[in-house]
């Protein structure tokens, strides 16, 4: 029973984390300021990378027009998005 409560708390915290990622990404995506766009993208990337166990700082906040390989990043994110859409569709969600 204790494990079930713990899993429920983790699920709720994971949803809260995704909500924050969504909010940060939305602010970055709606901004016309290259510094704000770059900050959102680079900081989210760094925080998510740190969750893998690395403490190396690989992403410095820079204006969006100075970030390299954004096309490659877009292709990878588009793949994750399509997989996520398929997963949700297979579970009867939108």
C-alpha cells in the first residue's frame, strides 16, 4: 500500500514537472526576443541533461540565433512528438 502512495506522488510530481516544462517552453516559443527564446531552450536542455546524472554544464544561455544544430534538435523533437501522439492515440487520448 505504501508503494502505491509513493507511485501516486511520483506520478503527480511528474505531471507538475511536465506542466512547468510546458509553461517555460510556451513563454519561450511566444517570445520575439532571441535572448528569451535561447534562455528557455538552453536552460530546459541543461536541467533535463542534469537529471541523467551529469553535472557538466553543456548549455549556456545564448540568443536563439546563436544556437547551432537547431534543425537537428527540431527533427528529434518532432520524432518524440509523433511517438507521444501515437502513444496517446493508442490509449484513446488526444
